[in-house]
C-alpha cells in the first residue's frame, strides 16, 4: 500500500476521476428522489476535493506515494539514540548515509519547531571521523523539513555523490523554518516567532556540538527552495560568519507575506511596522550597502516562474557588484516545483562541495559576474503558491 503512486494516473487518480464523473451522471439522470440526491451529493462533495488534491499533488510532485503521505516513507531514518549507541571503534563505513529525525531545541530563540532531519554521510561513521562541512537546507511554505527528503529526493542525490567520493558529502541539516505546515516566518524574528535566531544560533550550535562537524563559517553553506531559497540568501548576507555559500532556488526578492515581489503588508506583518528593520533584511538593500568578497551565491529558477526569475536576475546582478562569486541558472519552460528543486540540488552539489570542502573541483562557470546558464527541463509544472 505504501508504494501506491499518487502522481500517476494509475492506480489512484484515474479511478477517482471516473468515480466522480459517474456520480455526476447518476445525479443528473437518477437524482429525482430527495434521498438519492442527498446521497449522491454527499459522495460528490467527497470525491471532488479528492480529485482536486490528487491533481494538485501530481502537478507539484509533493507526495509521490501513499507511504510519503502517511510518513512511513521515512522508515529508513534511524534515531539519534541508535547513532549514540555506536561506539567509534564499532563503526564501519556504511554504503549509504543515514537520515536522522532530531529535536533541535530553541535554547536562545524559544522558537517552537517540528523535528529537523539530519543526513549523515558514510564518511561520518569512519573511525577517524573528519570534521565534515555542513549544508543547511531550508524548506518553503506550506511545507516541512521532510520536503527535501520526500519531494526533492535529496537523500538519493547525496548518496550518489558520496558513493563517487569515498563516502564524503557535507552533513546536511534540514531544520524547521516555520513551526507549522502553513506558518510563514520568512526566517526573521517577528510575530510568528524568532526563526532567525533559531536558524543562525540554536541550529548551528546544536549541529556543531552534536555531530562534530566543522565550525560555522567557510565550511558551511545554506540552501533553500522557494521561501527557503530567499532565506538562504538573506541569512548568509546578514550572517556571513555563519556560512560562506548560499543556494537560492526559486526564492523571491526578500521577505514577503504575499506570493509576489511586491512588499505589500510585509513591513507591518513581520517587522512591527519598522522600515529600517525591513531594510536590514532586504537582500537588495544589503547588497547595495556592503560588500561580500568571501561569499558565493547560486541562483536558480524556472523560466516560467516569473517572480522568482525576476528576483534571481536582480539579486544575481547586485551580488556580482557586491563582490560575490555568483552563478545564475534559468531553466527554460520550468516553473515552481520539486522536479526543478531536485535537479537543481544535483546540479549545485559539486559547486557547493568545492566551496565548503575544497577537495573537489567545482564544475561549470563561477565568476565575479553572474554566469547565466540555460538548461532543458525534464518537466514543465508549477506551484506558485508554494513559497
């Protein structure tokens, strides 16, 4: 049952659609009696939302199977207690990484979150464990930390890289940025919670001390999709001592309460009406008021994702002027989906590793002016509501 596909027409979507059509036909032809109309209408009320939800899910590629929807797709994830129980002398190099579910406390932020996921590559289990670099991956809204494992299939991407590089990848931490599926902090300290303090203080402290990784700074990168993409750029610009590299996938131009680059009610909703506080979190403002010669940034968006493309082009140009080693990738025909983010992570990973680890050569152009790359997408779908 867990492997039942949710994105293809068979075996779930087609029967649901046929059932809905059949109920409509019966309602028109046979719904003369009140009890018949009531029963058929109730059934239709159930079937129509199910058809819409399965169609939207298939379009965006959010949950691919029933197992992912129920959460059982994470059965391969181990526990922190199991890792702690392994003595260093007993550890053998596994053939794949381990995904842990961990509670990262909001010690300083007091931000209440859902459990984070942490990917430990095979090299982490070596007897002479290296101080591995770190990649923090941020999700969007609506969303959860598991989006990177489920929708974007990050575990497979990381395992393939590790298999080709002696078990070495960064340790990847996927924290909760919002505290709820539909919540939206935009990764700032504001009325929804102190998300910025959580992500820049509580999470790094926990990861460094719990997993023995390299300290924040040169060996850390922050990446994200949609809202998380904007957060990756904004947090790195505001806290360059935390990370040297950011990957902004389909992010907007800055913290926004809407679905476009228009500021709208953002200042009042997230910054208590303070324009200076908003400016201090606006990437364009930061890039025109400081220089970042030690930072590198990767921007990627689907060519049909208008707001994200506009933001990427603007911020890539400003980043290059601010001394940031910048890469801009626009995928023709692609929009705002996990298919794009899955391929983007695979494309960016060699570049990320070269930045934070230094032992693997970077691929593709990385220049002081934004290198614009066009790719042929594998699918053209969109999710402009997912930020």
